[in-house]
């Protein structure tokens, strides 16, 4: 059966065939035919954002909370350029997205037409792949291929640029099965020889640590299950990057907490002192490694990653395994069990004894304050009052993000969405909208700072229009807290431009949008205020006034190794040396 | 760190694996990349090199399989072994890239470059230029009473040597194609 249809209808049909139920977007001249087709159907809901950057972040929130690709539809020119930050964010964090952009008609490309931009040129370095479709006959196959590329191997954002005349013209629709996904089939099975080498290392290790990352989440719920099985069976301690929180439950008894620059003392010391480090789906990011030449000096290192370019990129590893986490972990467990499920019990016992000593330092302890609310206290209370609920957390970027990672516990994957690699302020609010769209009945909270939150505050309109009861939990210190912290540690306490002046009255702001606003400034009122937020059926802006000069600890100063952590309010002056100062 | 890297018990030894990938000695490698001949594919490859700060000493590209729509890009690059490994891995993850071959590591290659050199001069210099061209087996492809255009093919080193000799004899312009390379043997 041949099916002739217009390019615009093809877009909708292809999305439907790919199982897409939601598109985040914003209309404009060059995508009008597609919007016209959207109007005439009911299978796919369209979430109208208030800025294209937010459309991409919302799609990221949708993708990360469901494991499905997020879909974005925006117009040419400014629509596409506004999407660039979101694309870069998704590329850094390996989030599958399919972004469709309108383009001026093919015969006007290159003429500096109204709202023309070289979209594929601009987005080439910030997508996994992109296409400019100049022929309607190729449009549907290209969209199917786009979904394949976004999801296969290491996931990432892809973009399909569709000129307006291609949307109007008619051609035959190619079903999903006929799409040329041919040669792009990344390897998912790990090398069995290397897997056996890893199993031998697991059997003999005296001081092992599992260091897991976002790759476990991306590999799907099966990977998290296998990871948990491996941890419980071996008794190995496990830590995770910011991106990997939830793959192993925070309540698990082998959990050391997050590692890295603001990671937990026990997690970082375990990384420094281990004799076997098993990196599962993480990438030795500079927030994790600290000073490279002093990074975990005495360990053998194994690295499981689906992307060959992650192996040996910054840290030389002894046991590289290229493959999908779920496939590799399955084989590791199989081989390990077949060889008798051995571990070095004696060594492990001593290792855990040392780790327990480090845990006694209790690096996250803080004294609740009678006067102002301490941000750590606010998050501890938020955790206590919400942990048993069906909860999704997003964050903006900065101190609040690190505190959220430290003080909130994640029991399952896909529950935690934060901008890790790119560190995009303004990510959290639209991401919370995307997560809420995907999970209408769940509790979705965006833990924010007031400065980050203002970067995409226009999305209050979206939340109201679509009745998305997202909770905006703003830790308001009237400062760019993380910038301020670095200026204190590094720039002689000269706080250049790092305070938030002329802030809105957040309660009135909420009311202006027709939402609920809550102001809380007294620790004694906090629990009631949080409950009021949770019990309100609708979007809430929670303005939590917190201690203004709180710093985020523990902290590994840049340019220092893991064992040179700063704990609490110890001596922090000149903590960052001249070499570290050039790093970010 | 020892320059040798032998994994205990590994059965997959090749001479290449014996080299430490973390030496800081820079090496020059010739890399052949087979890509789908689609718009923007060269920009992807070049963008990778500029975006990640790798060197391009020479780059050539042309379609080699019209029916299969494949182009071959030959890149000569310089970097530490770790950087060379990264370049290969990064190239391999570009979606329209089908194959990446490190010809230098995979047992050597035949490398050739073509150059056109314009040499202008009269009398002795003109005669000397023609005599040297003969020694280098360069051909005259254009001539006036006061100039020659020579065509020379060979390794980049041979082209360099010829150009160096022509310089005092009146070399005014040079155009080079960059290196094309094929692996030796079957």
C-alpha cells in the first residue's frame, strides 16, 4: 500500500509510529504546516512552552523520567538558536531527544531570508547527528532514522531541519521498518576476555569500589537491577556521580553517597584508597577526578562504557570494556557465579572497617539554626516529608543542586534530573514541567536557587496552562551562592556581581500567574509550609529564605586530589592554589 | 612508566598493543576514514578536529564509491598516542563514519601527494630548474619563455625536498593536494 501525504502530515505520522505521545514546542512561520496537522489530530499532545530553550529542557525532563526520547518542535531561525543551549545540555548528559526545526523553503536557503539560520551548521557540534531534509520523499525515513540514532548506543540529541516547501510537498510515506538504520549499530556486548579479567579482579580485590554514573540510568531499569544484584552479592561499596543517583538505592547498606567535588568524605576517600575501581557508565569527569596525577594512585581501574571514546580519555584504565551496561553486568554476574562467586572476604572486611571510620566523620552534619533556615535543614525536611511519595526531583545549577544531591535520597533510577555536564542554570523548572507531563499524578519538585529559577521563570505560564502541579522549591539566599563561594575561596572575598538584587516578591509573582506562593523564613514554620506546598493541587512557588552566606561542603578544591577535601567551616582561605585557580 | 605494556594472560598480542598509550612522545599518523557521502560530513570531521584541539597536518577527501555513496578522507595528524587513540574513537562515533583505519599503526601504508610548482626565471636558473626536475621525475605541464609549471608526485618529504630546491631558482607558487594513502599488502 502506498501512502501519499504531505511532509507535514508525514511528521505527525512518523511521530505516531514512533510511539510519541507528547511534543514540546513553540510555533512560528516555518513550522506552520506541521502545527496545522497537529491541530487536526488527537494522538499527540502539544505542550506550548514560553521559550524554546524551555521546550528542550522540558523534553529532557520527559526523557530522563521515562527513558523514552523527548520530542521538540520549534520554528526556524530564533526558534532553532534558542534550542541550542538545551541541545548542548542533552549532548553533555547523553539524553535522547529528537528536535524538529522548521526552515525557510529550500529555494530561499542561503539568501539570508527572514528567520533563516544555518541550523544544521549551528547545531552540528551540539547534536549527536543532524539532518537537513531537502526532499519530502526522504522525510519520514529520516525521522525514523533520527529516533534510532537518538536512542542507539550512547543516547543523545538529534535534530531534523525541515524546510517549509518540504512540509507542503507530497510524497510516499516510508514506515518505520524501512528506515535506513543500517550501519549505525553500536556494540552492546562486552569482550568476554576483558569481562573475565574483571571477574578475576573482583575475586581478588581487597579494597574495591564501584563508581557508577549516568550510563547505568541510560541503559534502562534492567541495568540498575543487575547493579543492585552485583552489589548485594559481592558486598562491594558503591558510590555514584551526580548523574547516576538512584541506580543504587540511597537506603542500601553498601551506599557511600555521591562522590566528587561536593561528594561525601567516605566516597572520595574510598576512591582515593581503593585497589580496584570499577567505573560503570561514568566518564572520569573533572568534577569527579580532581587532580589527575593524584587520582586514586594505587588502584587498578576497570571501565565499562558504551562509548569507545570515553575509554582512556582522561584516565588510563587497565580493564576497558566497551558495551551496554546491562549486557556487560549480566555477563559479569554470569562469569563470576560460574567461577564460584568468590570475593576476598578478609580484605573486604578490613576495607569496610576503614570505610566505617570515615563514615563516622558524618561529613554532612550541620547544626540547625534558630534564626535563619539553613539550606541543609530545608532539604533535610523536604526529604523527610516527601521520601515516601511517588517523587521526581529536578534541580537548577549551583549550591542548591549539590545540597539536593547530598541531602535527598534516591531509591530508584529516573527520579533525579539535573544538568550535570553543562551546568545549565534555568534547566530545572522546564525539566520539572517535562517530568510532570510524563507523570501527571506524581509529586514533581524543582529544587532551585532564586537566580537560576529566574532564568526560565516564564514557564509559570506553561505550568498554569496545562495544570501541571510542579512545586518550585526555591532556596533563596539572594546570592549566586556557588559563584559567591568561589569568590570567597579564590578571589579575596570580592563578591563581584554575585548577589541577586531587585528580586521579585515570589508570592506575588505566583499570584500574578494564578498560582500559589508560599514564603517561609523561620525554621519553626518550615514543616507546615512544606506540607502546605505538598497539599496544594497546583503549581506552587515556595520562597524559602535561607541563610545567606552558607557554603557548600564537603569540597575538593579544584586542582587538589580526593584526600585533600575541605570539611565544613574549617580553614578555607587560600584553599585553592594558583594552579587550581585556572580551573573552573 | 614503562614503554611496554603487556597484559598478563592476554592472548591478543600485537606489536601495537605493546606500546604504552600514555607516552608523551608525539607521533605522526595517517588515518583513513570511510564516510557516507552526505552533505556536511567533511564539516563534521573538521569540526571534530578544531573543536577538540587536534592537529591536521594534511587532509584530502574525494568520493571513492559512487554507487555506495562513500567518500574516503585521508588525514595526517600529530599527537601523543593517547590523543591519536582519542581521535580514532571520536571519528568512529560520528554517525556517517563507516570505517576508521590508522594506516600507520596497521602495518604501514603507501603515501603519495601531488604538487604543482610554478618556477619563473631565465638563463642558468631556468636550465638548472629543468635539470633538477628531471632528477625528481617531475614533469613540465605548462611552459612560457620565462616560467615552468612542474607536476611532481611522491611522498610529502620528496615534495618538500623538491620545493626547497626550487625556491632559490624562482619558485613563485605551489599547490599541493595533501596525502592520499593506502595500506600496504593485501
